[in-house]
C-alpha cells in the first residue's frame, strides 16, 4: 500500500517544474532516508502495457532541520525481477525507508529537479517515464519506488532523502494463466432509524429517531462522485459486476420514508414530533436501487442484520432470541423480494469481519443459515499451502464456509478520502489479484472479497476503481457469490473452525452484552402474555418483532450507549401498552345493611378492543364480607371504560379490605392490583327488635288518641280534639341498599360510592386513544 501511494504522486507530465509551497509547521524531525516525506496522489496507467508511459504526481515535504539542496525526483526499481508470492509483496510494502536490496537502482535519464526545500516546506511534482525504462521482464508484480534525492547539511552528498513505494502489475501478451474468478460483495446496510414507539402495522405515520438517513440517500449533482453515502453506493454499484448484500430493514425504512412520516423531538420525545423531510429523496433512491440490482445477485440478510456473533456468545441459550432471528431470516427475503421485485438469496450468515468459532457456526445453522461468510484471517490455511485455494469449503453439519480473502477484503479499510491512501489501496488490490493467479497459473480458483459492512463513500469509490481495473485484465474475471459458493472445495484448504479462544478480543469487546439478550427475552415473554387479550394482534406483534430485531443489529457495534437506549425504549413502550388497560383506583366506601353491590371500573386506553381478561375481587375477610361470583370475564372496546358490579353479603360490622386484580384467561396476573377499604355497618336482630318495639308503642299511642277523640265526639265536644294534629304514621325502615342484582352499571339504581365513576358506563363511554399509542391504533 505504501508503494501504491508512491506511484500515485508520479502521475503528471514529464519534466513539469516542481513548485515551492508555503512553509508549514514541522511535525517531526526526519533523518537519513526519512528526511523528506513523499505523497503520491496519481498514477496512470494503473496496469501498464508495452509501449506505455507512466505518469506519477504528488508532493514532497522537508521534515528535516536543514535545507535540502540539489534535490530531484527519481524512480527506483529492483533488478532482481518480479515478486512471485503474496508474502513477498507484504514484506516489500513495509515502510522501512530506502533499502538498496528492496528499492534497487535509480533509472537513468528520467528525473525532475526540485527547488531547494527549507525545513517544513513542500513542493508538488510530476514525473513521466516510459515502461521500457523499468526493464520489466517476466509476469508478476514489481515494487517501484519514487524518491527525493539530494543533500543536506548533515550529509552533504547526493543520497536518498525520502522514498515511497507502490506496486506495478506486469502481465505481457502471450501469458496463458487461467484467470481467477472473483466474487465481490457490495453491502447496503445502516444503523436502525425507526423508533421502537414509531413502528406501526396500521396506517399511522411511523416515527423516526432522526432524519439523518436523508443525508445518506441524497443525490448529488447527477454523478457518482457526489451525494450521500448510500446514494453513491447505488450509483457506483449499478456499473459494477458485484453481488449486493442488503439489510432488509434499510429497504423497509426507506420505503416507509416515501410516505408521510414523523421525526421524534429532543431526547426521544415521541409526543412532540416534526414532519419528516425525506419522502422525495427516499423515493428517488429506491427507484435507483431497483434499476441497479436488475440482473445481479442479491443476498438478503436477516431483517435488521442481527449480530450473529453476539447472539452466539451471549444469547445462544435463549430460545426466544434464536426463534426471532429465524423469523428475521424469512422476513428478510419477503421484504427484499417485495420491495425490489427480485428473487433474493437467503440462508447466508455474515458474522462481523468474517470471524468464526464453533458457537457462531452452530448459531448460524440453528437460525437457518447453511452458508457462513468467513475470512481467511479467521479460518487460516496451512503454512504448507503455497497458493490461495477456493473460497468454499464444507465445515460440518451441512454448513459451508465461503472464506473471503483477508488481504483483498481489508485493502480498502481506513481513510480513503486521502488520494494517496486510495491510490495505494487500488494498486495493492490489483497486484494481489495478479499474484493469486500467478501462484498456480494452471489452476483456476474462485475467491471472495468481503469488505467492511458499512463502507464510506470514499472507500466505495476506491473499491469501484479497483473492481473496474481488475475486471478488464486477462488474469481475473468477476462472478457472483453463488458461483463462488458452489465451486469445488480444494482438498488442501483448511476446514477447521478455530476454537472460541482464538476469537479476536477486539471484536468480542464490541459485542452486544448478555443483558441485551436477557432483556429482549423478557420483553418477548411479556409480549406473549399481552397479545392474548388483543383482538388485532398483528398491530402489536409485527412492530415489536421488527424493533427487537433492530435491537440486535450489527449496526450497534461501537455505539453501546445508543444500543442500550434503544433496547430500553422497547421495554418501556411495552410496559406503557400493558398499563393502558387498567383498573381505575377507588376510594374507601361504606356498605350498610346485609347486602349490596361494589362497582369496579376497567379502562382500555388502547386503540383496539381487548378481550380475554378476567376481573377478580377478593376480600381479606371472607366471613365478614362475602363476594358473590368474584371472578368475571371482561371485554372493552378501544378507548372505552367498563364497570362491573359485584354482589356482596355482610355478616358483621367492621372494616374489610377488598382487592381488584386483572388476570388473563391463562391465569397470569395482568397489571397492578387496586385495593380499597369497605366499612360494614350491618343492622343486627336486637336493633330490629328495638325498632319494632318503638313502632308498636307509636301504634298503640295512636289508637289511644283515636279512641279519646271518638269518645269526646260522642259526648258532644266541639273543640275538635286534644290538640294533636291527625293520624300518626310509621315507617318500616327497609334496607337502604336494596338487593342489586344488575351485572353492570346500566340501570342507574345504585346511588354510588366515593371514588366510583360519576356516570353510568354500561354503554361504554368513548374516550380518545392517547397520542403515543401507535402500534394498535
């Protein structure tokens, strides 16, 4: 790669005069062949042929303490012939400064003079030279160095003060090596964007965590070199012979954006949202992608791109998580095929960086994947194998590992926005593919390249440059993933899955924690209990399934804070939905007499009817207060309340504590228990006798008065009586509560008690659903 950067700087015209640049701060002091640092920005052509001239352009900076004089740009090449092995190329790429054994001699007659360079000063250069000046011979890869030769105060004679190497692939006409088949994966993935409270199976607008995806999808000025990352990935990919690897959640999210959607407020506020701005952008990107994948192979990852390695190491024993990923596998294909109108490939597991161990392979197999994308720095070849074998090989249990070449797959890691880095990466990639072919020119091989999961736009451009250049060579040809996966396994290739102890610590440190999978399992258990009461279950199960798959996403690596917040939001949302169906609190009440009714009201704040619940009333003193038919089924329309009346019988005065609790029909507790006190003021038999005696005395007194008036009237009295005012009447003092047998509060006979609803709710009063209730609205 260092050598590639070197040649990049050589790409301009022959004899161009180097220009002195303004001084800059010296970051470090260089000595010897590291006194000056060369940067290569351009090299053309990347794959030279006989009769070509090579142009390299770049810049040089003096990192020494004294002025460089008598400076010139020169080109060096080793006279020992081409590199014929990949290990030799890796050794030559090491940045060791100038080495006569590695860099060889300076080619004569092709130099460019550079003005004196003061410390910290830089100059641009362009140098052009014919291929013939390199005296290239047999096919292979030649390390070429671009140097600054001159002198300084420390060494006042001409010598190499700085050098940068790159590699030139050389494959003259007449070679008959069998070309290497290369499958290159082109991933389209991103982090989750839909809020757990915002996914919906109804017609409501989804809620996004942010509107950042708009920037990723935004088109530029009509070229593949501008626009957002995902836009450029599509624009570049449609011109390349690649295999698309797509997270179905990304497609589902973009499709949701094509319709009206909302963006949550500050701090995850889903009650104060703003309209999304990316509908037009999303529609344009999706249409572009549909055209781009036409005729190419598309691999559909499980929905949400679950982190298979994290699941294997921290959640394998939790069956609900495994079943969830199995569902995600099926959902992924349905999503991709429906949105893109294609027939995608499934059953492919892609653990991070292709690192595998027995638990990862086992988990992949359990979740439905028969093919595992591994990498050669994980499933290592035997040191005695002198060539790169076919990528596919069986690893037991009916599973096939398709092993990506680590060197080619990581060639574009790092910051490719710097021209030198991109140049070196491209030259390195092209040269490596030639060496793969030359290792065993009479044997055709099928190899795989799997770059990092979420390439930057700059990385994508460097990859595209390398793919286009390599695809035109006689030593390589592009094929799809299925072709590589079905190739005949090499009997000498490694089939040994490395032990768990060999799994990279750096990757293990980034994995989702065990707590994440335990929490998701708890959510699943509570969700299973909750949906038994729903009449339209898909409005809840589908969004929660999607959210839990997103919570497992590989996209959370490196963002543990975001992953934790997302996962907690799922649990909090489910808790809110469960609590939306609840018993209204009651204040203490008084029950006079031997019998009466206790009304209990249940409210359904969901947007759909619920059924399958049982309301149970209990008393801490079943002797003092007996409740008839204490368990009653209840169903309530969405946004309504319903009151059930329970008949009671009191046998003694005093205080009784009553509890109201909801249960599912399966007997599981549902929601919080509501407790209240009932004061019993029962009228005893002795009191009734005393009341009866008093009434009898009143009757007798009335009879006596009547008889006195009658005798007085018979004796001729005219004053009309003894001053009493007419007949006395009594009261029978019946039970002040009566015997209410009504099932619900629908006849208005009950005078009510403190804490009860103020109106009859037998006809189910309508209340609007809360704004935050999205999934079952």
